[in-house]
């Protein structure tokens, strides 16, 4: 049985909602170690082991300092359980910053990785998902980080999503190679002349949902804003459709006829469907769920983490990176457990 360590601290609907999601996942045969306030969670079903951890650092302004100074925090205990072999993957519904910092200090960055990245397959109606990374782990990135994200995303898409030759693009303010910041221009040059098999160049934000790329690379600041904008627009559009359908007797009749199709569309773009973002680049797998998830979303996040372990996401992605020659030299910078180059210090964009 695969066991997943779950941090119940910091979720918007409270730890009891995370526990209810853990119960659903356990019912499907996944072992769950649940770290959170026992007083608020209460009894748990078979398959879920509750470890009392009432302290949460999800709201901490400096996640790295909070992880170092609060070993009793729920996310720290959960990450340590994975590092010590009591579980095979980590799921957090708190802040991205605390999850990243706890992962860096306990699971540690994988060999040859500059910085971990959050990778999320975003569902697109009527088409395959598009993998976005980074969507919140690193506020700022240097060119070499983005180049490695491109290879990391391609490796993940090939090994896990089953895309034989994933098309990789950079998100910019224009399609021309010279568009974007100086760093983006440098990244474009490196990828265009490098070993990435299917680099399609720059795309604009309007192309994200057009199926022109399978993997889209950006820094975590841009990625987090992009992700939340997509979620906000899709949610508002569905609410607008519902409001129009209830605006008159005739509209209600049309809404009744359209209801099955609208339900299918809602299911296609449901942000809980992917289960959260994969935290790639660590030695063991992490999944960061959205803080607003319901129990269904947290159950899905746990299932995604367990499937990622079963499919060896970490190992297969690493092999693909090695094959592409995309790993950094071991004599390079950022060699500490969390990196002297401040990987965890830049983890201040919330993935919630």
C-alpha cells in the first residue's frame, strides 16, 4: 500500500474538510498519515492515521524561517514523515511557500536541479491539458532556471502525461524571439539552439488555451497570476451562464435544455480535477493542493500523489532530464539542503 503524508493545516475550509478528503482517499486503498489538530478533526476512519499537530505555519510571512524555527508545525511533521520513509509522498493544502520550504529542508532538492518548480496540468475544454510551470514556487528565476523548467516540463509530459514529443513554449508578450524581458530573450536563445526536441518558441497569453503547446514555461510570479486569472475567468463565465439561464421564463427553459452540457463543461474545467500541482525537483514527490479545495479536491490530491509514486514520477522525470543533458553540474551553486541561492526565500507566492 502506498502511504501519503497529508498536512491538514492552512486549508480554507478547515482541517476537518481535509480529513474528510483523506477518508475518501483511504476508502480507495491509499494509506494516509494525517497531520493536523486532533481536537478539530475528531475521529478518523480506517486507513487514516491521525498525528496531532495543532500548529500551522500556512500564514507565515517568511516560510523558510517558519520551517526552521517550528519543527512541530503540521507541514514540517508531514514532510519529515516522507523523508524518514513513513510515507512515500507529501500533500499540502496550506501555502505554497511553507510546502516548498518544508520540502527543501526535509525531502531535499534532487541532484542536478537548480530549483524545484510547481507543475500543473490545466484542463482545457475539448482538448488535452496544458502543463504550466512554474505556477508559484519561485517568484524570480534566472535564465538557467527557466531553461531547466522547460526540460523538466517536457520530461514530465513525456514520462507521465504520455505525450511522445511535447511541444514546449515560453509565455511572453509576443511571439517574436526578441520579445519579453532580457532574461526571457536569453532563455529563448538557449532553448532554440539547445537539445530540447520540440521547442515552439514564444506564445502569448491568448494562446494558452489554443492547443499550440503542451508545456508552457514561466517564472512562478507570472505563473501564479496566470493560473488564478484562468480560474477566475472560467468560474465567472460559468456563473454568468447560470445567471442568464435564470433571467426569464424562456431563458429558464433554454437553461434546462442546456443543463447537461453545462454540467459536462463545469466538470471539464473543475480546478479540483487535476488534484493540485506537482512539486517537481525534489527527491520525493510533493503535491500542493489549492487551499480552497473541498474534500473532493483533497481526496483527488491524495490520489494524484499516490499515482505519482506508483508511476515513479520522480525517477522517470530524472531519467528524461539526464537523457536530455539538462541537469546542472554538481559543482554548481545552490548546493545546500535548501540552496544558498534562496530557492526557499523566493517561495513567497501563495499557490492558494
